[in-house]
C-alpha cells in the first residue's frame, strides 16, 4: 500500500501543479516507553498521527465555490500501511453567506473540538481479541494524551455535513453518516440494520480570546446491541470552553454519554463487555449479587461522565503544559458500578525550534479502576495502571 500511495502521489503532482491546490501535512513521531500493569514494558518509535493532504477550490461565480480535500494517514516507523483517503476526504460547495456542504468522509462534530487535548501522542487504548479473554486483551499507547476523553472524535463514512456561516460569533453544523456499523447481531424483531449516526455542533467565538462549544452524536443502532434491549440508541454530548489570554491557554471540557465505555469511539467498537464485577442484567436492579452478563455498553444502557482540564503557558519558545482528566463511576441499567472510573494526569513541555518544527517531552499516568472493562481484561481483580514517557518531534508543512 505504501508503494501505491507513493506512485499515486507522484502521478498527480503534474496535475496539481496546474490547479489551485494546497499541499499540507504533519510528520510527528516520538521515542516512547510504555508500561502497563500485568504486561511487559515496551520501548518504541511511536507515530503520532502523521498525515498528508491535498485540498483545493474552484470559483463558480456569484460567491459560490466548489471545494475538495483528500487527506491520508501516514505511518512513521513502518508500524502499519499508508493509503489514500483514510482521513477527511470530500467534495462540496461553499457559499460564504450561506455556509458549506460536504459529501464524503468527514469529521463528526466532536472531532472538531478537543482543544483541551494539547498533546502529541499515538492514541491506541483498545480491547483486543475475544471479549472476556484476558490473553493479550489490551494494546496500549497514548497514556501521555487524552486518548480516552477524545476517542469519540472520529469521521463519518458515507456522510453529508452542513456548516453554517458565522453570525456575530455564532455558528453551527449538522452531519449524518449512513451505515457506519454494518456488523449487527439480530434483534428480537429480526432486524440487523446498520447504524446511522447523526451529529450536531454549536459554537461561539469571541475574537481570539474566548470560545465555547457544544457537540452531540447519536447512533441509531449501535454495533452488537443485544436482542432484549428495546432502546438501541447510543449518544454522547460534549461541552468545552477555551480561554486564551496573556500567552496562556486554559481549557476545560465535560462529556456525558449513554452506550459508550471508556475505550469506545463508536459504541461497541472498543470491544468492551461488562462482567460480574458490578453489572446487573436487565430487570435485576434489586439483585444483591450481580450475575455475569456479557453486556455491550449500548445493551447495558451504560451511562458515563468525564471531565478534562488543561493549562498551557507560552514563554518565548517554551510552552510548559499540564492536563488532568477524570471519569466517574459508570451506571448500567440504572445501577452504579462501583470502582468503574478512571483518573489521568499529563505533564510536559514543548520547545518551538521554528514556526513549523516543535520538540517536546511528556509523561502521562492513566489509572482504570478495577471494575472497568479495561482492568477486568488486563489485570483481573485489580486496577489497571498505564504510564508513558516520550520525547517528541513534529514538523508541519
């Protein structure tokens, strides 16, 4: 795939030279050491979401433009294969007064936000293998960034998205993705329909000082919701406020969700299942000793809330940063799951070598309580502790 990507890129360069096209990208990597309770430590070269993109526009007259973009994920260190169009890739129309419409593979409203995540890292905290199997159950990278808090910031396939123009600092966006999750267990009514996903964003910007944001996502039929659950929808809401003053950035965000576990981007995609450690099966809210259920987050009507705060201060070329995040105990079927939250802190400093090149160092510590799906799979009967230290280097062009 890498050879194909290089060949296609070289082939289109003469065409790009004749068109109104912008070439852009990020190359970001780190030397990183990860340690996880119950697993061997690992030192590695970590790719931190490097990318290559082409975008352009054409004036159609009367203030209307056609717009397009092809953005691709690059993997440094040969950890995976690169291919075209794996990130935001779309075609659309833009009218400055009425807004713009895009068709293709576009961000959901959540993915536009998360200024609170100021870190360079590779996010890969996922459950692996078969549910409830502790063998090789979790891969970990990203304890030195808000990989849990931001994991629902994603892109929608087969999507239509509208972004309004800005009016007195206010703007909005609407998105709809068709058939996001196609692998479904049959429901009582025999349906196995794929999951359509809708997203909504509301934003306010006051000069360059203050911004406030709200984003919402709803999945109509989440992946592998069990048959006995009549309400198959999952949803998540994000509130974020960012303040920039005197070279200082203060950012705070709060999320609430139903049908998502800590490692899910789309509901159920993280492979999380909830076990006897604290989850009640349906209609058993008064039972003293919960039974093993194997419920997915959507089937358990899992409710979760979490917060994150970041502070960064730029002094010349140096920017020290600190972040704290917390997830409270979850609820399943209306019952609190004791010791099912998480806590995380990250500290570090960036140094600007130039306008486009930045070096840095970071340390992250992430702790999942023992009754989370992560801890149950990785370190049964105890908390799961994740730590990461990294030396980073990034260049944008």
